[in-house]
C-alpha cells in the first residue's frame, strides 16, 4: 500500500527539554566558533569586534540549520523576524533568517507512522488504497503526503510535527532570548508585540480543524468565479493535527515565466483582485505570502489556492482606515494619509516629524502601482528596491523603531509577496483599475476586461 520513504530526514524533537537542549547546544556551538575565530584573528594581529566574531559564515549556518531542525515555532519566529523586522536587522542576521524560508527536513517514516497512529488509531490504513510515506513538501509546522482513498479519491494529507503545539510559547521565548543574549538583535528593538503575535498566530496555524474551516469558507466565497480552485475538506480524516483534503495537481506559480505575457498578466491580475476582495469585501485575508500557496492548473488555466492556516479576520474600522490610506496616497493627500496611518497605529506618541514623513513616503511608494495610469510593469520596476532602501534609512534611526499592529504587519507581508511574485513573472497589470471598485472610485467595464 505504501511507497518507500527516501531522501534526507530528521526527527523533530518532541518535548520541551529536548528542544531546549538543542537551543543550548546551538548557543554553545556559536560561542565555540567565536572563540576559535577570535584566536585565529588575534594570531594574525587583528582585534576583531564582538559582532564580527558572532556573525561568521560558520555561525550563520549553525543558527539556521539548528532552527530548521527544530521546525515549529523556532523556525517560524526566524521566518517572521526575517520578513517583518526586515531592514531593521543587521544584514548578517537577515541572511541567517532568510535561510529559514526554505523547506525543512521531513520527519523519518517511523515518526510519521507514530503520528498517524496517534491521530487515526491502529489500522488507519483501512481507509486507503495507497499512502505515500515520502512527503511532497515539508515546512515549519508540518509536512504533506499524497494518498488515495479506497473509493479512488486522491488526497493531500498535512501531518503536523509532534509536540509543535505544546512547544510554541517556549520556542518563541527561547529563540528570542537566544537572539537577544547573542547580540544578534539590537537591545533597543522592541519585538515583544511581534513575539506575542507570533505565538497567537502559530497557535492558530497549528489548529488544523480551524484551517480546514477557513479553507471551506474560502471555497464558498469563491464559488462560481471559475478563476480559482480550492481543495475540499475530508472531515472524517481531519483532526487538530492532520488536515485531509482533495489533492489538486498543478505547477509552481513562480515557474510560469515562460508563459505568454497576456497569460502572466491575467494570472497576476486575478491574484491582486482576489487580495482586494479579501481586504474590502470579505475582510478575511490569507496572509501567508509564500509562493508555494499558489499552483497553476495547466489544463483549466485556473489558480489553485493552498494553505489557509494564516487566515485572519480584519475589523471593519481598520479596513476603512486602509481604504482612506490608499485613496489618499493615490491622490497625494499627505494629511489624509497621515490621519489614516495614525488611526491604524503606525505612529508612536513621540514620533518626530521627519520620521512621520519618512513613513508616509514609504506608503506612497507602496501605493505607486495603484496610482499608476494604466498597466504597471512590475518586470521593469525597481519599486521593491526603493521601498527597501527607504526602509533601511528609516531603520537606521534607532529612535524610530516601533512595531505596528499585527494586522498591519501581516497585511503588508501579503501585499509585499504579491509584488515580488508580479516582478518575478514580469507582469503588467492595471492595479488602479482593479482596485477602483473597492476604493469607491469605480472602473469602467472596458478597463476591467483588458486586465
């Protein structure tokens, strides 16, 4: 019935003490590397600074590899810091954390079997004609396997790593402490709100029943559009730790650069329109920007939507403030942008005027595709670089560091991810026309049909 497992795998530490021991070993290894590198440089007559010893390539690999083996919150908090703290982090730390965006090592077969027995009970194989123990994907919270039910229906089954849910709070705290003590994070950077939100978000993502419900909610919201495919939940084989759904086959969306220009434009336009519907119509946003959440069904030319664990509901008041922020940015209305940003929570009480204007400049940059007249050419635009450079300048101002509301952070991640995907596919999309109806500006039917 089962396929043979293959490839590299590593067991997930399942209890608090084994996970803490891994982090302790990591800290000790980093310290050992620092002593060795310091001795080597002193022999050469150099007097290296502490951060130069800490952020060596060997230590970068050690930190990234250990967090990736822990998976779960340890890996996820690295991903969150990498994407959300962004330009506030030293380049060396950003490089370390960026390694955690790649796939994790899968569990060995023995650990997969134990997880299935714990969730489905002995004799679970009676449900299946075939079950592949070789995962097709492995990430921070769980890994995905393909199977076929006795009635022939193909399944994709996401299995959560053991002990992940119980380890979330301690993992987040331990990793944050490690980064603090090591000096990898500036002492003046208050990441407490981000860490609290990371715990909350991770607990939500670790509840696979919740994710299944969000998946079915999106399936209902998008029913009848014909543009998207959403897997159907197999509720009888779904638990808190296992999500069973219809298998939908497609190719990676980032691999579609060879398609004709109009097809790439159409696909990216559909994703932007979906985002605007999520924000302004559903007030329910799938906030994970990972490209792996999208696949392309070559036969039907539909987009497959996957992974709804990071789905967040947004308050109506915040959505209205964002509407005001975008409209004001399009109109170059700085006061309107300021009022909306203040209402959302971007500005701390003692913000300096120069800092305020720098934040508004970044908002204006982010809204550039919406304000552009006609199709915006993401393939030739240096927008992401300009946003990054503006963020770096602001991030160098230690007095500014301020964590905006979590809802804002996750929304920015999603929008930034779409911008990156549009650039990768070299898409040309009339974003302003797509957003027009949702912003209360309207768009002529003719303009929408050309997208």
